[in-house]
């Protein structure tokens, strides 16, 4: 059984590169029956998704089918012992030797055998031969050469994270800024999130591709944890399942930069600093993250309308419109939600990451389906939406809506004054009282 990475390579080779099944078989050494199976399944699922994009449940099932990893037996899988952590420790000892040479302590350097013994004493399981080979490769690295790149229309887009410290509702918060920049025309898109986790990583891509209505053929990343699962050698990286899912779903290929080589995605490296400065050097106080995101998007729109001398005074938006003819077709927005099932407790709430969110009190004791996004929580029962909340990120916080407790408060009106719901909705209490009184009068 093939891996998710191999599945992604098969799909990209067939649908993006236009290779035949015979070519893929020769190149990847995978049986043609297996290749045919995944190509046909992907084509069938994608066509079904495009035919009925508005059916939420059907779309979710098809999305899972497209990006789900193949099942395989991992019992005999061998571990890679040369990790990035070990490489960094070897580099440390080589750097230590260099300092000793500069101080006239060349005779007190660590030899290869000494470095191997030091690594073993630190608890690393690594062979002497591997240490010797790694040191030889590191010492043979010459001066770095830079190659100016030329980009094709619709081919390359770069992604990176940055931080922005903003006052949200009077409180200083450190937010994560996802930034996409096209390599050809420097078209910029950015969105704020609370974390740099997998959910926010997926949502950022979903929002970006939905924003432009198309998909770039290649996306470039650095060695961020949400994109790189682990290093499998001095230069090879294994992508995370989240990145593989996005690549398979949208059909783009991905590429990683070398470690500490931000110049390899220089467009977005500059864009993070540029967008952050142009946006938040002028305004850094907002009532909510949603307001900050709207302001950030307006800033990006203005930047994308500036003429560029290096591109014959065309704007980034002008070049994007040209690039769309060469991009991959857009498809329905990727649903990046984390799906969980929760039983409603006696307080008519469900608990997500230590925080509690209310649902209508008629669902007490029932199991509800919860979609967890980076900024919101949506609850369903029997495929019907029953509640939606803004996501809370503190410890043991409560998000309560008074309208979820109308039935209970009619039976226990004295509980209202000291309730958590009352404390959170005190500003709307008069409106709520009018609604309750109106309903009571109708019942009389």
C-alpha cells in the first residue's frame, strides 16, 4: 500500500503534469493498477464535488475521500536516526572546533570519534559511520551561489507566517499573520489568526484560494512545523499530512526552502515585513480580530493597486488577472474544521479545549457534532445547525447565549440573576426581558 506522499505525487503527475499511467509507473516504480485506482478515484470524487458544491455533508465526505491517506502496514517501518537535531549538534561541535583553532587551541579540537562519543553520551542513537559522513558533507559545503529566478505566469506563490502585536478590545495580543505573495507579480494576501497551528494553516490556504478564485501551480514554504513533519536526511523533508491534504485537494505541488535560506522565498519574506508595516504602523487598535482582518484586507487591496516599475507599471492585481489564465481551476473552499462529537452536559454546554459553549437547552444529554474552526465553533444535531460561537482561547472560559436557556429560565426565573449567562449578556438584558414578557403575555 502506498503512502499519502506517493498518492500526492501520482495525482500531481497525472493531473498537473499530464503524464500517462505508464510514465508514472516507470518514474515512481508503482504498479499501474494502483496508479489507475487512485487516479480514477480522485477524478470521480473531484467531479462529484464540483457538480454539487453546496451540499455541506456531501462535500465533506468527498473532501475526506480525496485527501484521506491510504492505509498501510507500518509495523516494519525503520526509523531514520540522523535527525535535524543531531545535525545541529554536530554543527555545534564543528563550530566549537573552529573557535578553538582561532584561539590557538587546535590540538584540543574534537576529532570525529570524539564527536560521536559526545553524541552517544547525550543519548543520541547514531553510528560512527553516519557521524563521519555527515561531518564530511558539512565540511565540503562551499560558498553559496545565488541564482536569479524567472517565474512563469500562474506558477509560483510563496507562504510564510509573521507576528503582529495588536490591541484587541483594549488588550495587547500577539497574533499570527499568514501571508501569501505571488512570485511573478507580488500580489499579496494576508489574514490574522490566533495561532500557527494546523487548523489555521489549512484555513489560511482555503481563504486565499477562495479569495483569488484560482490555484497557483506551486506553493513554496520554509521549514515551518505545520508544513514539515520531519527531516529524513540532510536535505530531504517529509511533509505533514495537512500539507499533503491541501496539495491533493487543490492540486498544487509544493517545494521547501533549505534551512535558514529565507532568500529562496524572498518575495514573501519581504512581504511579511512590508504588509505588517503598511497596515499596523498606522493603526494597531481594534474591537475584534474580525475588524483587524477587514482592515488588513483593505490594506492589501491598496498595495495590490500600486503600479510596479519592474513590471512595466502594471499593478499586482493586473498581473494576477493575467495569471489566472494559467492557474489551476478553483474548486469549492476546503473545509478546514476539526470535527468532534460532544455530549451536552447539564448546563446545556459542550466543552472544547477546556472552554464551554452553550447550545439550546432542549439538547441536554444528547450528542452533537461540533465543527471547530480557528475563530468559531459551530454545533449540529441531525445535520441541523443549532448553535454558533466565536472561539475562546483562555482557560476554562464560558461562552453563553441567553436565548439558549429560554425554556429553563421560564421554569427557574430566579436562577437568572446569578447565572453566567446573565453576567455575559448584561448589556442585552433589557431587550431579553422584553422578549420574555412578550412571550408570557401571548401565553396568557
